[in-house]
C-alpha cells in the first residue's frame, strides 16, 4: 500500500536511477508526501495542441515540435554600447517552421539557452505567433522538453495528458517539469488514503476543500477556479497550524506568573517627564499607557514596539524602564552591536542627567544608576557594573551579548528590552530572561515597520504597538537614485554635492556593502546562481568596500576634508572613539558599513551616499536613510547603483525608496519583491522560505480567518483531543526549525 510516507521510488516506475537521484537530491523529494506537496508555481493555459497550418498573428500556439537549427550570435547593444548575445532556434512543426529568439546579456546565459534548445530537442512549445521578415516566429516561448532516456514513456503519452492548464513545477538541473508531473500523476493514482488535518467543522465553517480533492485540483486542474480553491485549502491549513502554535504560546505566557510592576510612587518617572524639553507625541502617550497597563499585570508582558525611524521608540522604552525601577525592579536593554549599545547608553544618560547618578553625590534623590556592559570591556572595567547589577544599585543595565554571560546577575530583573529583536535568537533572549527570579516582562523593538499580516503570522505571540507619528523637528529627506550605467558622470556630481554640504558646516555618511576588497565572497550579499525559473544569473561584480573607498575619497574628490572609516572589524574602543569624534564634528565624512544602520543619532549629519545601493533591501535602505535629517536640517540620500536594467527588480527597489519616506508603505514593497523568508529572517536568498504556501500580503484574509479558527478551536478543545491530526501537525511545527523561527519573535 502506497501512503504519503512511502519512499519516492514507490511511484517512479521505470524512471532511470540518474533521474531518480536528481528528483530526490536536487529537489529534496524523499517521500510521496514530499512529491505531492511540491506544488506547481504556475500553470500554462494550453487549451489543445494547435494545428499550425493556418496561423494568425497574435494567436496562442501550443505545438509539438523539434529544434532543427540553433545559432549563437553576438551583437552590440545600442543602449549600453556593450556586446550582447542572442540564440536563434528554428522549430519544426507539422506546419510552418517557427523561429524562436532568446536574448542574453552575457555568454554564460547565452550558452545555457543554447544547450536548452539544442538541435534534436523535442517538446511542447507555447507562445504567441508573430511575423518578422516574412518568417513566422514564436514570441516569449515556454517549453516542456521531452526526455528520451531509455525506458521512459514516449512523447505520445505526454501529449495525451496535457490539459487546458499545464502545471509548471519548481525544477533543478536535469529535471524537466514533465518528470515531476508524471510522478505526481502516478502518486495520485496509487496513494491509498489522504490524512485530513483540518477538522470537518472547520472546513465547513470556512468553506475549505477536503484534502484529496485539493491534491487533485492543484496538480491536475481542468479550470482556473479549481486551482484557486485547492491553493486556498493548503494556504489555510498552513495558516491554521501556525496560528494554533502562536495562540498556544499566548496562552502559555498568560499562565506564567510575573511580578506586577505598578510604578510605586512614580517619583523617578515623574521627575524625568518634568525635565523633558518637549511634549510627547500622542502615539508615545498611548503606547506608554498600553505598556504601563501590561507591566501592572501578574503575568509577563510580551509586547512588540514597532515604529518609524526616529519615531521615539527609545524614549517610550526608557519610560517603561523607569516605571519598573520605581516599582523596585531593574531593567536590561539588549542591543545587537557595541556601537548601538554605546549610543543607547550615552543618549539615555544624557536624557536622564543627574537622574542617572543615583546614590552618588552628583545624583538626584529620585535617581538610579545606569551601567554599560560590552564584550570589549576589560575585567577591571566590568567589575563595578557587575556588582551594581547584582546588588540592585544599577536600575538600568545596557549591553550587548555580554549581558548573557553567566557572571552577569541581577537582584530583581523585572523588564527586558530587546532592540532590533530580529538579530537575536530565541536562546539568547531566553538566556537573559533566565537571570530573573520570576519571568520578566518583555518589550522588543524594531524600526523595520511590519505589515499587519506579518505581525499576525510571525509575531503572533506578541501584542503589537505601533508608533507612526514623528516628533516635531524631523526634517524632510530628499532621496535620489544615481544610475551609473545610464549616467556615469553623476557620481562626480554626488561627491561635489558632498563637499558642498561639508562647506555649509554639515556632515556626511558614505555607506559601503563590504569592509575591504579582499573580503571573502561570503562577506558579500548572497547572490543566487539561478533565478526562480532556473535561468543562470551573471556573477556579481566587485562591490565597493570601506577601506578602498575611504582612501580613494580622501586622496581624490574629497581631498582636504576630514574623512574617517567605521566598520565591525575595528577594535571596540576605536569604533566608539570614531563615533564620538563624528558626534563632536571632528569628522566631516564617515565611510562606514551598515554598522550605523540603527541607533546612531548625529543631528548635524544631513547627507548619506549609499554605494551599490541595489545590494541592500528596501527596509535596510530606509533604516540607513533615517540617520540623516534628525536635527531639523533637510536631509539628502543618494542611492548609487551600477544596475544596468532600469526595469529590473533591483532598480524598482531603489525607485520605491526614492518615492516615499513612509516605512509602512516600503515594508509592503519589500514583501512584494522578496520571499517572506528573507524579510522575516528565516532564510537567505535561494533557500526555501519558511512559509511554504502562504504569502503574508496576498493571503491576509486567509490568515485572519485562520487566527479566528485557531482561537475557536483552543477555546473549545485546548488539547486538540478532537483533532489529533491537527495536534500532530502543530507538534511537528513546534519541534521543527520553523518553530524556532516563530520563537525568534
């Protein structure tokens, strides 16, 4: 009996060992269930195979044919002035021959096309008919190449099974979509029983297909509406399992005990509020009230605070920390980098003034101590901060991963604040929480705006607060794309603009993607070898690096200006000294990596030049841009790119960033362009996304419905005893890598 757990070989029939290995290892399909869950990524509307004896321009063709000629030609691209390539193939059919042309920017891609349509290749070819120089051609052709390995089925069998909608599957080298399609059809005919994860009442209430019909319709549909209903079924199932996991976590947190932090007499927070030289925004007041309510509960707060760059999240977090100190507890602020930890320490001490010197002759009576702990501090430097944390004298302790070390102890840790939380794993966050006698309250912050569905899907075990309003005094930032492939002279003008800003008394950031030119390839942003369709991509060119750019600018277009460099390989004391020198205006131009992405606040910095800007994501560009225009002075951000195609996704990202400073709009652009795994931190480019079927923007209604269904199920049956298969799926997710990914929220 064949089941979903049966090995893939059970349904491969006479498939050759070589092909079987490619299916198993290249696509990661080990079982029949893996195969059936390897869903088509799109469908070709083939109709029926077209007779080509009476062609019309614009007619959609779906024909069986054989390649009878294939030529690789070189020509000069008039737009770029550089050599380009095209492959011209001639397709023989039962009517007129059809010419097909494939264009390529480099020889590597051209040779790949040449191998794909080599003379003698046979298959089904689909596209629109057109005329060019008195010859018929097939424009934008899609193709299904037949395999002719000995023992495999012939083309007649393939043609007979092509319906109105032909599934196109994700592939690997050496595997055609037909190889997958044939194995899937065999599996659908052999599997005896499909386990139904979704309880019948849930399927009926939310109008979701049964699993057997869904598998049939997603792989062998007759109509487009069948595809849509089948896809909805699998998306709803994934959303429901994820939402049940998150709902269980929310319930588990509510069941934990915690010390209510009511704020006592509130003396420290009141004293701080009275000294603020500005009025809190309405958003800051509202979020502050939400947090105060959470802190006063006898179960741990678990809240995500998201907001625009410069919206005042740190101030909101500081007021929460002061409330905990007023309650007799301590707060710890965990930052991902030393630069950011030191920046937080300096800004918080500055904001508090003598309130940060509690217990000293310089301190206020209501004050507390604020301490910093980082990995680069010497043993002597760490001794007193460690003692003050352990004794409770330090009400606020700010640090990096050094806070997680065993020797760091707290007298009464009541609140953990995690900045840029996506940079920390669940184990790191738990290690800090474990230093408390009872579970501490948790506030995690992010300056990367998160769409509602992402928050619901990935941060679903957290309550979400959002700051949208910017404090008074933030100046507008003008953003321009500098496309060097089209306008190579504009870079010179950019450096002239930098010099003009410095002459006005302002300062400038220059951001590079690498530290030095001899960095290992791994230091560069990861680039796919092939795109989603299996087409090879050109190798990446050498990216700009801090060391080389700083030297080039100091001896060239910015000669005479005070140019310094900053990156993660510098000693901690040198990094801190450089940032302080920049803040004191002892440096005009700071050439840096993305170490300045968050938390760095220099009011006099008005301009940022981002080199190889197309190698950064939308949210990261928005974060970087937020470092300028912070002191009431208008900001300028120049996005320098070598991207050649003005219609490419890379250029679209830059144009989107240039078009708006609304981070919430840009976060949706980011998700629309990139796989969820990239955006959510679960995977890197080219690897499988943690969300297999769901897309958090496209499937918003499905996610909302699944969350409602999850809450209803757990309210009625907390142990899911009436839905054992769903309980198993939830347990699998909780144990899996994806469960760790959800935990990282």
